[in-house]
């Protein structure tokens, strides 16, 4: 009898375990059925995003501005300039190399242009010189990178060519008046005072009354000519016969 009761108890336990396992299986089935599947595409996107985050960022390489143009900064110009007192002067400095755009300036410790002449930031040297003589200065160009290049400039200003008649002595000729003219002539080296007749200059040694390098700026002159010649009218500033002092004597 005891053995029978014991066997019945074991049977009951087995039945309970089977029922519980069955209930668990049903519960798991319901959970899986109500849970939506994870899309494969979404998983790939997440993986792709992860891979993108892990990729190293590109390195930005900065090229120094000096390497854009490796040619040296140069001031391209003559070192000797010439002008004349009272005559408008214009000269444009140019540059190359370095890093454009450029601006121009004077080196203050290197002297200054002649009185009446200035240099602007665009490289234009201009003005009306007022004093004869030679000036020494430094013109400089500066590029965008701050590089600077200077050049020594020599500028010579000559006196304006001028003829002044101080005396005219008239004497009658067979058909006209002959006049003896004398006065002074002032001008730069290379200036020449000539006409249809021979002109004598006491201090200018070149032919045709031409000023040479070592001659003084001013010279006395004299010549004899027909007082009615057209070039004499121009020289004297006459506009008609009424101003011809020889004819009116």
C-alpha cells in the first residue's frame, strides 16, 4: 500500500512539471509572436555609422604664402632720373616677384626726392621740381607678405632753358636793319642755343652753343642778324612789326 502511494505521488509531480513546461512554452511563443523583428537594413546603417565614426578625419595641410611665388621681390627701374625746374615730372616705379599686390614708399633714412617731387603708394613719382640740383634717396617696394626691397635713386634737376636778351643795337643795311644781340642763356647739360647765324657763347664749350657736362649752368651770348628774321621775332617775343625796335627807330 505504501509503495502504491509513493508511485502515485511521483506521477503527480511529473504531471505538474509537464504542465509547467507547456505553459512556459506557450508564454515564450506569445512573446516571440508579439515582438517585431529587427530590420536587417537598420542594423547595417548602425554598423555603417559606427564605421564612419571610427574612420580617421582628413588632415588639412596649410601651404605657407611664401611658397606661392618663389621669385625674389625686385624693384624694376632706372637708378638715374632727370627733370627740369618748373616742368611737370612723372615716373612710375614697377616691381616683380614676391607676393602682389605691392605698395611703394621712401626709406626715410635714405634721403628725399627733390623739392616739389613726391612718391605715392602706387609707385608714382611726380610733381613740379622747384630747385635745380642733384638729390639722392631710396625708393622701396613692399609686398603683401611684408617683404621689402629698396633701391638707390639719383635724381638730377636742371634749370629750365631760358634765353634773355639784354642788348640790341640796330644799324641800317641796304635793304633792312641789322641788329647786334647779346644776353644770357641758362639751361641743363646738353641744351643748345642756335639759329640760322653763328651764336657765340662764352662759357658753353660745345658746338652750336651747346652746354657740356663741365660747363656752368649760365653763359653769356652774342650774335648779329637781320632784325626782321622770323626766329628773331620768336626769340624777342615780337608779334608784329610795331615791336621791332630797329624798324621803329
